[in-house]
C-alpha cells in the first residue's frame, strides 16, 4: 500500500487503492479495497510514533513471537473452535531455535494453524512454501464446480430457463413463473478482469422486487448456508430491496453430491417454501 502526496490515486497490490482528500495537502486520504462496500480514512501523523523508529527484533524466536501475537490479536475464532492459543504457544515455542532451517520453521508454523481448518488462515513463506486449507466437509470452489452448479440450477431449479449473466458471468438472474426472482452470485470478486478474484459461492432467492442476498456454500450436511445479510443497503432514493430471508437453521444436504447425482435440490424447494410463506 502506498499513499500519494498529490491528488492522484495510488494503487497497491491485491486491489487496494488510496485517494488523497482534496484540499488536505496530503494530510488525509481514503483507502479503498476493490469490492468492499466501505472505505478507511487515513490521517498523516506529524512524525512516526517512537515504537516505529525502533529496530524490529530478528531471528526465529522473534519471528515466532510476531506470528503468534498477530494471530492472538486478529484471529476471532479461537474460542469458537475451542483452541487455547496460549497453550499452542507454550507447546511450540520450545521447538524454535536460532539458526533453524526455514523449512523446519515453516513446518512448526504450519502445525500451529492446521487445527483451525480455516480457508482464511494460511501461510505464505515465499520460496520455502505455502499452506492453506478449507474446512473439512467442504469443497474448494473453482471454475469447474461453478459451471456444474450453474448448469444444475438452470436444468433443475429453473426448469430449463437460462440465467441472464453479468460481471463476467459471476452474477446471474432469472424470474420464475410465479414472479419469484432468482439471483445467483458465484463469487464475491472478479467482476472486473483487472480486479481481485473472490472464491465465495452463494445463491439467492427473493420475492420479485424484494431481493434477499443469501449465502450458500457447498458442504456436507449441517446447517444451510442461506441467510440474510448483516446490513441493509439503500438506493439513492432511500429504497431497500432487503426482505425476509431464509433462517440460518434450515438444514440441507451436500450440494456437490446433489449436483453429481442430478437429484432434487431440497434447499431450493425449502427456500421457495419459506419465501412464499413470508409473502402470504
């Protein structure tokens, strides 16, 4: 990320862009991530805080401590996953020693995050390697699964109707005979060929004119991933398309297995039933 001093736009890797505020003489700026609905306000300090002028400690143990502390301060799900992160530190730190090979050190960090089973928790160790994983029972999204999913939806859920697609095929829409709208969003990014690519999978059902964004992740059993958004978005005129959504406690089957077998999509039927009850 970089902040420009003039009134141009500074672009950074991974879709970050900074825009200095007009008339601020470079003292304030707005930071935006491509695809985000919000911005971050930046303010230039007269000088660096004292801590920022100190040299950072080096070595394997110092790197370990930074890694552990960063996760401690930022990862929100240790309690939900029943992981004692402090106990993890006490277990693995004694294995770290100065001068240990990079691949050995990488293996220690990998063991620490392995039990998280979180696709958003990974390690990029450059030439040494990288580590990332998805939650057990889930399928990693990709172009192949996306095409299979769209074909299944058009054949079974939409009774042969084709989705009208937008944003490089990431967004599709169709209207059922009873006026219920079907909005399919196959990714949370990648709408622009030059933008960052997301890998989320979601589907949406709504009453005509009352859109209810809802997530649906391919997984094995468990709770349905279909739910209402946490925020309500308004048009410039103050109109909202949010409505009653699908309760998150509705249980559905394994969507990739449903696709492979070509069987009835129970999640779609349940969603229609719930939405039609809301409309009565």
